[in-house]
């Protein structure tokens, strides 16, 4: 069943509110409810506002973000909802102006069913990204995640929704298991090209069991299943099966390594086309008193942006944060995203540096530079206006901005 984008947004908000408030806590500890209005603003200059491969346009622009964050905490559960909407105005290129079209919703609900069993729900919804600037000026830049990368590779009228339900259980001191159900829905609204209107679905299941030999080392195995469906005319569904080995290791007190690796078996429905590829994901995290490093990367099956296809996605993200003082933090990082699917190949590279200053517990200011490189090749020839298949688009973004969030309401009871 296809759920229309506009009605989906209202459904998500109602669902999130229900998750937060519907079930009372059974614990004796205090229940805490908090509400934070949020406001952010930034100004930037780009030498290639729409990130085109030809006829690049430079301009100054301002971005305003308004929203809220609320959460509920008790002994039995933690739940939260985060909502933002965007307005973006350009000094000269007014055709790229956006106001209220971009919507971001994130809802989380963690249920402590017992001391050894936990159930978690996560929902992320991003609608009609307000051109490249709205993503570049967010806290995802320059190390974009897969959601932001897919939006940039599609066009500025794409919408994505992700839902995950995860059940985890600890069998004893050493054994642990997890079962997760996941669904991603990607709407490509087409922008000025109605030929791109289509919806892509990814449903999946993931499970693993691991044994903790010590507090510093664990080893286990698991399995992931992917089911891809498309409304794109003539595009058959695809499936992928991924058995894997999982490892977690802390070789040093402040260094954590984790990863999964296995073989991905994929097939296309309605024909004999099959493929076998190596799949793997790795994470490295190192924390010192002032320096914090994080690296993530690998290859796995995934939807390949909004062109109605599935395939292998290779990605890598890295970020370094250094606390010069208790208030001033410097960042440097980058990201690489490569999507290969039927009739489509897309590549996104980003890097940047920045400095932020937390003036007080409510207000922060920042400045940063971000560069994005995007390259797309598609046999469908449904690229946004001003883009040539197989050529690289490069955009430089110089940004200054601020973020503000105040605890406006707090209510606790037993």
C-alpha cells in the first residue's frame, strides 16, 4: 500500500506523540517530561547553488530553521520527538527560495520490558529538502549519512522515510541477541521533471547472536534479508540475503572497533539474474580528553537514490572533533558515498572544516567551509535541469550561523 507524502507527515506526528504519552511508566522513579523550542539561522555563499555540472550559479542565501524537541523519561522507558521546518531565501536566485516545504521528523521510543529485554522504535522522515544549502548547513555536513546522500543524489524534491523496530535480549552474562525489522520508503517527487515521479521501498530483517568473551571482545554471527519494490514502470523487485560474522573489540581503553563481514547473495525477480558480492561494515572510534575521532564505512545492499533501483552502496565517513576549550570546538571531516544500481551510478564526495563556540547552555555560533562533489551516470536520462550525465558537479559553501534551544517546560511526577 502506497501512503501519500502529505498524509504520511501527519501520521508520523500522531504516531510519535502516541509513543511518547500513551503508556504510563510502571517504575517508582520520577517521570520527567521536557519541552525545548529550537531556532537556528545561517548565512552562506556558494559558487554553485543548485550543484550543477554546467551553467553554475553563485549566490548568497539565508536559512532559517524552527522546531522543537520534547522527551519523556521514566524507569520503564525513554521517548522523544524532534521536529524542524525550513525557510531558505536567496539574494538573487529567488527561484530556489523555499519556505515550509522542508520537514524533518525524528521519533524514538525505548521500552525496558525487563532487566534483560529492550524494545526500541525509531522513525526518521525528511521531506522536500530545500536545495543543497539546507543539507550543507545542517550538523550532518561534511560527513553526510546515507539519508542526506540519497537526497542530494536524487533532487531537491525527494522525500525519505525510515522506520526500525529492534528487540534485544541478554541471555546471561555472556550471550546477547537482537532482532530488527526495517522499512525505507523513498519518494522522488520529480521537481520540474515529472518523469521522475516514483516510489521505492526497502523492507528488511536483521538478526544476530554474539558471545562476550570478556568486556573487551565479542564474536558472533547473523543474517540480513532485503526486499526491494518499485513503482517505476517495468522495474522488477529485487532481493538480497546476507549471512555475516560480527566482531567487537576494545584493544585500548579509549579505542573501540566493531564490524560485520559476509557474502551478499542478490537476485532479480522474474529472471535468472543473480549476483554474489562481499558485504561489510566497519566502525572505529577513539576518544581522548580533548580529541574525538570516528570512522565508519563499508559496502552493503541499499536503495540507490530516487531512480527506482537497488544495488551495492559503498560509503565512508570520518569526523574529528577537538575541544580547544570547554566552549570552543574545531571539526574536520569528510564523506564518500557511491551507489551502483540498474541503469544508475551516483557518487558523492564531501569534506569540510569548522569551528563552533558555545556562548552559553542555550546558544552556539559557528563558521565552516564545505565542498561537495557529485557525479551521476544514468541510462534513464532523468537528471535535474542543468546536469549532464557522467560529469562532475562541484560546489563550495562558506557558512556562518547559530543555534538556540531553551528548556521552556519541565514536568516531573511519581
